[in-house]
């Protein structure tokens, strides 16, 4: 079964846990990259804050990787 994850600043992503998403609070670019690398293969969609998307960079465009969505600011 596929899952949804959210990565970014805690106050911005914490509410996604109520919808059943895996939440990875990350306040620094290094924490974001660590969370991205730690995502299980069952994650099909990742919601990112703008800062998290910037930290992940081109890695979010890999073929067969999870679909990413960037939260509006």
C-alpha cells in the first residue's frame, strides 16, 4: 500500500499526520536531505515546504521516485 509523507518545518507539516501522512519535521537543509534519504519505498507522494523542496533539489525529479508536491508559501 502506498503512503504519503510530508517534509519541512514542523509547524507547517505537523497537521498532515491527521490525514495519515508520515511526517518528517526538518528545519535545516541537512535534516531535509536526511529525511528524504530515509523515506521508505512505500511512500508514493511527498509534500514539501518550499524550503524543503529547495534542499532536496533535483533529487526529487528522479525517475521512479515519489511524486512531489510543493506547498504554496
